[in-house]
C-alpha cells in the first residue's frame, strides 16, 4: 500500500546514545517533514524538506539532524539523546505544489532513559 | 503560515452533528484551510480542505465564512469512532507554506 513508512515503531535509548529514525514514502512526494508530539500536546515541526538535497529547520530543531539524499527517504538523526527527547515522532509527506493534504506515518514512540 | 485558534475540547452525542469551529483571522488570500484528525496515538489523518467555497466529502463538510476568517468542520452523524483530536491549519500549498504549524487542536468526545 502506498504511504509513509516509519521505522522502528518503538525504541528505548540511553541518555547520550545516538540513533536514526527512518521515514520512507512511495508516492513521489517532494515535501517531507518530521514532527514530535509530547503527551497531551499538539504536533511541533522539527525539520522539513522540499526536495532531495534541500532541508530547513522547523520550530524545534535543536538536537536533531536531517538529510535528504533521495526523494523517497528522510531520516531523522538524534545526535546525543536526552530525556527531553522522549516523544512520539511523526513523519509526513505531500506534493510541494498542488493542494493535497499531508500523509502521515504511524509514528515512532521513543523513550530516552 | 497563519495561526489558528480552536476550542480545547467539545462534546457531542452519538448520531448528532458535530460542529467544530476554527478561527483564522489572519489568513492570507492564497492560504487554504485544512482539517486533520488524530485518533488516540495514531498518525494524523487528512479530512478535508477548502479555499473559500464550502466543501463536502465522504468524511465531513467544511463551511468557510465569506470573509474567510473562520471555518467550521461538520461531522453530520458523529459516531463513537469519531472521538479524536481535530486540527485546523492554514497553508499556502502552491507557493510554499512548508513550515506548517499544528496547534493543540480540539479534543472531540462523542458520547453514547
């Protein structure tokens, strides 16, 4: 099925560890983004990309890195995990042009201990 | 992108219409209104969008005021499965609008 695939679904990290959250889409969407959602809160934009080789910061980029080497993939890297990064992470994609809404992945639930 | 204001929570009886308001008084002429919902801890799901005309699809109807400063999402016959957080956002899809900001949304409780 076409859509946005996020892996892993769950992850526990120790403080200071690094890891990469994977996001892939098969809809040939130019735009991809990462959001985090803390308990009882809305979505906050971390980073976004409007195409391969182009990324930019969102509301809360500190502690995270992204790159976009292909249209399909947009990984999110945690450089040195901190307990404050415990959250659910969602990846979204859409066409850059046109009026289609975003398609979201099912999320990665990350706990940093 | 313009900011939106939504009530934090609303109740609705099962089978009745749920009317969810959204204020976007600073909306620009090229910005569309989009609605999403998030059931429990799943990924948000796109519902509907519109520019200035009322829109309807199989999930909901969207009513946008003539001055475009507010809108209402209507779920015509709410069911228990419609209990979710509903997000209203504005975005200019054809000219960028890439830094889309989601607020806290409205938590809709559909009661039997």
